[in-house]
C-alpha cells in the first residue's frame, strides 16, 4: 500500500501540491482525476521521488523518507511519467536494456517484457522514436515492469491513444492490480479509466478530495468539482 501524509510540492513560491494525504491499496487501481494544472503530475513525481517534496510517503509501511527516485525504483516503486520519456534514437531492446541497468537487473529479464507485449519483440531492433504512440506506451510500461514492482504509478497513460490501444493497456493494468500490485493512475478525465478503477480522489488546485470508494462515486465528485470550478472562473 502507498500512503502519504502532509505531502506538499512547491516550485518557488507556487504550491503545486498542498498538504495532501491519500492511500492507494494493494490489489486495487486508485485514480487521481482532475483538470490540467491541478497538480496530478507533481503528486506522482513526489511519490516517486523525482520531485522534491515535504511530508511522508510509505510503501507497505516502509518510510521512503528522503530516498531519491533511483532508490525508490530499486525498492519496488515504478513510475511511467507523462510524455513518453524514451530514448528515441535507441532501439526498443536498447531502451529495455537501459531500464534493466537502472533496476540493477540482468538483461535476461527482457524476455518478460517481450512475453508481456509480443509486439515489442517484433520491433526489438527498431528505433523507439519511430514506434506508434501505443507501442511507445507499451515500451514504457514494459520497461517499468522489468522487475515486478510493488507499486506502479501511471501519469496520463491513455492520453493520445486510440480507444483500442488504450483498452489493451488498461486490461494489462487491471491484471497487474489483480495480481496484488498497488496501482495509482492520474488522468484528467475519469471516463478514460473508469472501467478499471476501484476508488480514487479528485484533485483541484493542488488539493485532494476525500476518498471515493467506487468509480461511480468518484465520477459524481469529479463532475461536482468541475462545476464549482467553472462557476468560480
């Protein structure tokens, strides 16, 4: 389980994440939904350790403290950030090999990635930069899963993908959660991921709502929050 308390992210005088607390449970998909600029990416980056933050983050009751992202990665926290951050001039296999090195794993774990996403095996010698958007997202997810993590953070995984490809990726994510992995997803709109979500939070202007224990309850809260935001604007 991921648990955070008093988590705050600042960029100079601007506060992107404001004293939030949340839980994401093992074996579930927990969503954080909110409009662009709400602080979702900063929140996930803070949990992963790639963005400086104050407050506490624990995974399975292990306090991550001031651990940098590299250490959190090796202790089982995997992050697929927004923006498809690949090495476009390296091949698919080379991107996976770099991921394996970062994890301190042997290259023989690459077979697990190819087994999970067979299309990547056929693309192994192609440059990552020429893959389709869906294939790039598969490569990012496969790289994050080279050593099966305890917790998986996904930032806008479905953005820009066709419904078919997005659906395939969501099926994989649901299966990962069902296997016991803690999954935390951030999306600007719940409809993209609603069918795999167990519970979640609405994020507006750096703050989180109270937890909503079903996707339907989360959707209702999200629509109400967006309505209030529009009125305020």
